[in-house]
């Protein structure tokens, strides 16, 4: 396979704990711009967090189920059991990393299709730090990712075909970095494309094309209808781009961008109907749905549609959302700057010593008496010149 498609943006830098930032292509003295995903990923609603917790529990439970004999054997000694528990906890990270790499491969293959090239597997491995024990690019692992992404890529291609996209005429940009100099952020959009869909009505309009920014999402656990507030903020940030950053130059942002949408590509080859049967999407499933037309539990439009979800969000990613994104960007940027600061030390002050009392003849003690000693602390006064204990 030839070509050189690598999904890691060339101007992006991973800063570790503070996520991804972008460097200016022409001036490396400019303070790096915070990435759009860096901001949007910081916005998690309750349902998203609960979903992550549930997913983590599921992954760990499945690992114990699939390795139950090992778990029983490990329980015989404390050290072995501790090691097995540690391994089970790590499964969440392994599965998450694999899913992230699979998503990158889907994006790489989608970009390669748009550009008419192929994915360079060795370059992909190097770009994502995938190496064998000998230090060579782990092409075998990347090849497995390539094959594993086949159904999602087919879902993406079906969307292109269904929407009548001509790659030579309708694609404005793919996997390009856009930046906003006013608010100092940058991000990589998946697709900037002209579609015969009116963003104001979301209706097919073959007489006029509109410029849409599309963000491609892939998941094997979420339905095609799933979106989160972070997705909306991400699109709002990308729509607000002022210029395109190339590795060796800057261009004006195409536009105006009037459309914005999430494209959820999906893998499912089967659907499970209410009766519990697993049916292939298409003929058999559609026939079964028609045969059960009187059953309100079956809906041909929602249960047996194409394996993608195109969710238009144009009206939700305009002025208000862009203002919210800028606010979030400023907040996240401040939080990141706080990470690099020295933590203030406690301020140690000697305790205030009470006035010394001296003993006088007759056993009486004499000392300083407060001017407020005889005053009722709860008494109300209207004299502004009078001292109060508060």
C-alpha cells in the first residue's frame, strides 16, 4: 500500500497532562493554541460519565468471566491474586486504547478514500507509537486494525453514496487544521463538504449546495442517535475557525459554513427485534418488520435503517454555542496554566500572645482591660463612631 496518510495532525503537540495544543505553522514563538477536542473533552454530562463508569465495570467483569479459571488459581496466593486484580483493572485502558486506535484508522481510511490514496500502515504505526519489541513499526497490529475497521468504513462510504457526494466536486477539505486567532484555539475537522441539504430546514435541496462541517464518530457500544454536549461544542469551535493552517503556510477559512453535523458510523450487521431474534439488516429484517406491522414495538424507520446516523446540528452550533465554547476554552486554558504553577505554601504566623497580667497585693490581678469589655455585643447602635466587636 502506498501513500502517506497519517491521522495525527502535523502541527499538534501532546503536552501530557494538559492534552493537545497546536503550534503556529509560521511562527513557533506564538503561544500554542489549545485544541478544540481538548476543550470539548472537558465537558462531560452526567449521562456520559455514568456511561463511562458502566462501560468500565462491564469490561472488568467480562475479563473476570473470560479468565475465571485463572482467577480461581490466583486466589490461592495473595501475591498472585493481587497481580490478577491489577491486570483486570488495566483491561479498561487496553480496551480504550484499542478503540481509540480503531477510530484513528477509520478516520485515516476515510481521508484516504477522499484523497484517492491508501493508508501507509508503517507511517500509521510510527505516528501512533506502535512498535514491536525489536523497535520496528508494528505493521501486523496496524493491519489488524485496518481489517477490523472494514464495516465502519463501509458505513461511511454508504453515507457518501446516499448523499450523492462527488469526491472531485464536493469535498472542500479533509482532515485539515483550522484556527481561531481571536480566541487562540485550533482543531482538526474531519470533513468540510458541500451537500444538497439546506441547514435551515434539513431538507434535500438539489438546486443548491451548502457548506457543511462534518465530524465523524465511531462507536461499537453507542446507538447511531447518540450525541453529547461536548460534540456540539466541538462543532461550534470548528465552525468558528478563521483560517486553515497548513504545515508550511496559512490560508483563509472557506465559507461561510452554514451546516454542521455529526456522522455516526456504525458496525452492527444485525439488529435484535423485540421477539429476541437476531436478524440481518435489510431483507430478512425488513420482511420480519412488515410481518409484524401491527406490533407497536417494531418501527422500520428506527430499527432497520442504514448503519449510520447523520445528525444535523446547524441551529445548535451558532452564536450561543460558539460563545460557550470560547468560555470553556478560557476556563480549560486557565486550569492548564494552574497545573504549571507552584502551589502556595501555608503562611505561618506566630500566635498572638495575650496581654501579661501582674499580681498586686491583696490577691487582685491587674492588666489591660478592653474598651469593649462592658459592652453588650448584641446591642444595636446607630452611632457610626462607636466601635463594635464585629
